[in-house]
């Protein structure tokens, strides 16, 4: 709702009052206009409309609003991967804690005590509050509430000190090449492609799944990264092609010589580099299952995960003397500080060698 002054051709001023109606079955919100001759009259009309909408909100629980009004609209405009994230958070966090409360009666204190305080980590709490904020913004525009208390500041749970374990990281290219020798011997071709593109090129998992054969310029020996393939529910086909993570992630990379030789020896008639037997692009979950099956079947292979192949490449690159600035470009980071904080972890030996080199000069 809003009051907007407007000058008529006659020179007289009028005040338009914009009213957003309740969404219909298709999710559309009808807009109605009325007007008043004076600002005082406009404010009185607005107050009546707010009271009317508050009454509607008082009869509607958050769960009912989400299912009847918010979700039919959101599912049409959210990307499949975002749609899955929203639905999961709504079903697992928001509705179980706040769903039965009339939407008009949801306060900052209730969001803190019922939702935020029941989240296991600060990350989960931040995501839950962010999605609730989006939902209540829609409710605000629909006239169900007059204040969005999810916009408030909250005391989030403490962040876990336990870092996520991405598995074993290969720290040198000698270790990487030895591992790839095992992969060449025991793994199917698509798992070989997954390992080569991660360990020798440092690509993100979603960038690897999105690779097409047109991405490879065998004459120039370059790889063009311009899309990503992320996980989505079976409802959305199990995956989604989308733009790269950031504009800096769209890049052209030189091929590692061994990767170039590998591609020459494993040609394919498919459009994509990771196409399954049913002629569809391999989903992240399928890749994970096949890779873990390969590792479980060969105990002599180090437990290198799909995610930490990129970490292994970065670690080995720096250990070989590669420049940090160049690595940041290869990895597609938008800021070199990301490269430093995530991948540059010199031990005491490296620090001592650098100190001696500076002292000698």
C-alpha cells in the first residue's frame, strides 16, 4: 500500500492509494486503485485498509500463507537449485518452528527463540532467517502484515570450530601423477575425465560437469569455462545448467600437457564430456556415487574426493613454485584474498626458506 500525490490537468492535487489484493490461484496479486481529495482522507483510507489486511493476516498462519500464496509464485521465478534450497529450508526449519503461528503475530522475539535458537549452526540460522525475510517481504506487499520482523538483527548460534573435511589433499604433482596412474588403470573413462579436469586444471566440480567438447580447443590447447551444472531435485531433472559462479569464473585456461594427451586418447561422439548411458548430462549425485564406488573398490587409491581435487591442484601448483596471482586467475577467484585464505598454507619449512633467501640478499 502507498499514498502517491498526483497533479491533475486542472491544477488540482489528488492522492492515489494503491491497494495490493490477496494473490489468486495463479499466484498473481491484483492491484486496485482508489483516491482521495486530501492527504488526511488518504491516510484514513490507508489506515482502514491496513486494519482490514491485518484482520486477514490474523486469520492466516505462516504455513498457510507459504503454501497458498508464496510458494505458487516463488516456484515459477526461482532457479531449480534455489527452489530446492528454499523448499528444504521451509520444510525443515521454518514451518516446524513458526508455521502454526498467525503470520500477523510473528515477532522478532519469536523468530529468535523458535527459529534461530533451534538452528544447529550460524550458517543454517542465517539461511533460515534470510528465506523467512523474503517470505515476509511478500506478505508485507500482499497486505498480510505491516512489519517484517525478519529484517531485525539476531543472535546467531556460535560457528562450529570444526572445519569441513574435504578428505585427503595431494600436495605435489608427483603425488597427483601417481594417483592418476591408478585412476587410468582402474577407473572408467568418465571418472578419469573427472579426476584429470580437477587435479590437473583445478576446475570446480560444477564446472567439470558442465564441460562440452566444444569447450576444448585442441589447436590452441585451451579450455573455455562459461557455464556450470549444479544439483537439483528429480523434479527439475536432477541438475541445472547455469552461469559460472562469478564473472571472474568465466575464463579461458591453458591445458595441462597430460590432460591434452588424455583428451586425444579418449574421444567421444557426445556433445558433453560427462554424458551418461541414457544420453543425459551426469548429475553431481551420480558422479559422487560412481567416484565413491571406485574408491571403495580400490583400497590402494588415496581417498581423494571430487571436491578436494581442486585443493590438491592449488596446493601442488604453489609447491611447484607457481605464482599466487596466476593461481587465482586459474581458479577463477574474484579476489586474490580468497586464494590466499583457502589455499596458501605455507609450513615452517617454507617460511624459513623464504626468510633465509631474503636475508642472503
